[in-house]
């Protein structure tokens, strides 16, 4: 006789609660009953148990009568990307969060699947969500929402076995598209095209239709064209905006302060074609301000030509900012303004909005005064010219200006620099790649931008002017767009603190966080092997600076108030601040309108987004130029350092060019590798080999694709010999198939988080 089947014991409240909490998705009563083998009359008891848990607040009911811990997210929901963590992983939060007593859980977005658009800060997406723990979810993008341009794609038209093909320029699109003859327009093999992705139910490759032919991919300007079209950057101005710009006339002295006798000079890069700021300094003659200085910063008066609601204004807002590439600039304003009437060329009358600033011997701003003026630049100087003149090697142009103009500028700069040091700004001076294009349109050289005291001089003058603008508008109670930079979020700060601890550096807890705390660590790490690694990790922990009408200060610059005022030719935010000053000080026409004042928050969101768009496009173009430069060196060996660690591989930055590429985890020495996010490394399971962020490595270049900008490396032994091949299978970080390349750059801005006037390329 068989033994009777033993019934499972009825679960306790704790057991049921543990099951609900451990489930990645909300569960129903049926799943709970199945898990605990509950049937018959016991279902009534289960219903009572669940009612008690709900009454205790331990669980709550969601859609379709599903049960989950309180404040849980549904299996599918809309998320908004909030940034990137220290390892470059995309972090999001639920878009709609109604519980004021709880912080929303973090959502770690998994790498995008093939063909899914990448997500950046501020993007929204419909995502599939799975709970890892109560405060952390894993998200998988289903669809990007709002402003999605994924229906179009830039690529190269080629001929395949069954007709035309589109080879996508987007490195995330792993498959090609079929282009039938009737959908090819006039494209010929090798043309760079914009194509529309067609809905298709056919098996195999999807279809596309060419909507624009951009020209041959071998043309010198093709690389930046890819980035421009891929990121949807407006290129053509509406005819009405062009007409308005070309109808503008040279300014007169009417209604303006005459500044033409003051020897203001512009200082820019050697390849700059627009000059929107000019500077002057002299010792303050006030006996009550011994050792103090009088500064004058004059900025092109764009508000005199671009009025609120005009065609020019709408076109400028649509762009948000100029976009700089190695071979061109996509300007915010038509060239009739940006390269002519709003460019402070030497020897000609130009309209300006200028600020007189008086600082004391410690660099503190004592007072300031804004005027709408007429100026005439005394000279167009370059950073190198000014630095060489100050260092004792003036040329014919700078020689006569050395004592009356250049030395006083450096005198005021030294005072401002000491003030900056005392207030403890965050100084991240990471190397910046510079691509020089030859006359044939190809990359002639890739190097690192030299940063001189003349660069820092202009930066300090611009910061002082930006602070003065914010202060002046606050005094006049006039709304404005601040440039704000929040302190690092806790979810980034704690991992940073733990990582620094493993490197022997202490970031104190329990005190008000100040940028000087980071700078002190950077100073201690200076000239050590881990110096650049520490700088990179600290940069990745920082928030992104944005524009908004509510002031929260600027953490990176250690300033209570800050507004962009100094570049209205290339930044719409500065134009808004100019208009606000014109209105506040009753300086004439072109002031901030009531309608603009009512939507400053929306303008701030929009131009913060266009700024990110431009930055992404500029970086993508730079990647493509570098890949193009190295394409004929496939097979060569290079030295570099691990600049990023992810579960699908290592990112390596080359010493010679700063180029970034991936070492797929499947090619690492024979083992299974797990990603240790806390220590920024990949760890082999069997042999315990560690590949850590910042580690110096030798690599071989396996692939360099100028179309996508991607590069693939293979890791070598320190002596340059081959390593044994990887397995490319298994769980953990080993993964399957070819890994997708993920950007490992920080969202924060380089050079002290928010340099007001970075070096500009040729326009």
C-alpha cells in the first residue's frame, strides 16, 4: 500500500511576504497559491492572510489585483533617465511617483538591444521593470518616448547580393537594411544617405527608403555630416531668419555709452572666426581699494539684433547653441551676425553689453555696473600670442600692448585666481583631444589641447562677469536663467567614497560637502600613477550643469549664484540673460518679454537638452575622426589605460591619441569574468585575474570603423605578446556574441565642470 501524499504545510505570513518581496514582478494570489501548493479551503485562509498583510502595510495592491511590497513599480512603466553612474551605466527613475514619503527606487537600465535607441539624461522610455531589491530595479527599454527620431537613420548606401543595402552609421544598429531599387533615389554605392525605416512583416533584413543623399562617404566633410544628421541638429536657417540677419545694420552711438577709447582686446583661439567677448583691466585708482582692480568685460550685443519672437529668435532657440566640429561649426545664428555684426572685429564699431567690475585685493567683487555700449576692439589676439608676450617674447602686434593692456590683464587675473583657490573650486583638468584637419579634409594630427594661463585669464574674467550678471538681476528682482550645478547625488557619492577608500583616499562623511574636498584628494593624487583615474572617477560622480530659473548655486565653481552672460552668439541662455539685463536696467529695446518670463522653466529645459545634443554630436564626430585616422594602422600595437569597465568588456584609452575602444570580454584570457562595480574591475572566477579601471595595458588594434566611430582592441601581455583567447560564453560578464559599445564618458562638463569659454574650433 502506497503511503498517502503528505500535504505541504500552510505558509506563515513571513514566508508569503518573503516570496512577494523576492519576486522581480508583482504577483497575484494564483502564483502564491501555486508556489505554496495551496488548494481547496486553504485558499480562503490565504485570502485572509493577504488581507492582513495589506492591512499592516507590508504589501499593497497594484494593477490587475497584483500584490507587491509598498512603493513597488509595475512590470512595465515609463521612466526618465537621470544620469550615468560611476561605471557609465544608465540610471533612471519612474516618471510618475506619487509617494511623498518615500524616495523613488533607482532603475538600472540594461544595455540597449539591437536597434533600440540609446538613452541619455532627460530621455523618457517605456521600459520593462524587474525588482532587484526594494530600492533598486533593472530596466529594459521597450520604446523611447518623445522626440524619437529612430524612424530615420544615417548610413552608407552599398550594393548587396539582393540589391541595395544601408550600412548604418549608428554603432548600435547591428543589422543592415535592404533598399529596393525604387527606394534608392539617385544614391550610388558609397553615398552617405539619410534613410527612412519602413514597416515590414517580411523575414530577414528590414527595408529602408532613401530620403536624402548627402554625398560620397569619401568626401572630406562626410564624417561631421554623419553626426549632424544622426543627432538631428538643424543646419539650414529659415529664409525669414536669413533675411532678418542680412537686413541688420551697423550700430550707432544713439542710446549707448561710448567705450571706443578704451583699449579692449579679444583673445581667442588661432582658428576662431567670431569674437564675442573683449576685456580690459587697470588698477583701481580709488584710495579705499588699495591693490584692487577695475575690469571691463564687453560682450557682443546680440539682443539688439535678435528680438523676442522674431524669426531669428525662433531659429536660435531651435538650435539652443552652436555646435563645434573639427572641420566646421553649425552656428546658432546666421553668419551675417555671428561672423560680422556680432563679431568684435578690431578697428570697427560694434554694439556691446558691457559690465564694469571693481574687485578688491583679495579678488572679491565690490561692485559692478552694466551699460549698453559702442566699442572698437584695439586688437584681435590669440591665446598663444598673449602668453608669449607676457613670458617675454612679444611680436609686432603685442609689443605695443604689453604694458598698457596685457600686463594689467594678468595682474587682475592673478588676484581672481587666488580668490578662486580660496573658495575651493573643483579643479578637474583632464586632457582634451584636439583634431587638426589638413587641407585635403582628412585628419592630419591628433593631440592634446595645451592649456595656458591666457586661457585661464579669460575664464576668470568671464566667470566674474557671469557672477555680476546674476547678482545684478537678483538685485533688480528680475527673473533669469541661472546656470546651476547640484552637488553629487548620494547614490553616486557613496560608491565614490568606497572606491576612493580602496585607493587610500578619504572623503569624509557627516560634513557639508564642498568642492574643495574633491580638490584636496586630486592634489594628493597629483603626479601619482592613479592621478588620471581619480580625476575620471570624481568627474563621473558629478551632476550635470543645467539651465533653470530656480537658483541652487553652482557646486563645481563654489558659487552661490551664476548665470551665463558672456557668449550670446553661441548660447541662447546668454541671450536670455542679456534681455533680462536690458529690461532690468531700462537699456532700450530688445528686453525680456512678459511671455518669455512666464516660460523660463521650459526654455531652460529645452536648451539644456540642445546642449546635451550638441555635446553628443561633437563627441561622436571626434570618435569617427579618430577611427578614420587609425584605420590604416589596424594590426599595430599601442599603449593605453583601462578607461571603463563594464559587464561586456573593457574600454581602453590610447596614450598616443586619447582614442577609446573596447576589448570585448569574450577575448579576455581564458576564464569567466564577473563585473565588480564597487571596485571598477572585471574579476576572473577561476584564476582570479583582475582587470581594473586605470590599469596600464598593451593592446592591438583589431578594427577601426570611421563610419560608426567604433574601435575594437585585443589585450596583449605587457611585453606585447599575444594572450590566450577568451571563451566568450558562460554567465557573469562573459556574455554571448559581440558586445555593444557603451559610452563611458561622464555627463559633467570638463575643465572645472563649467568652463564658460572653452577653446573654439574654426567656424
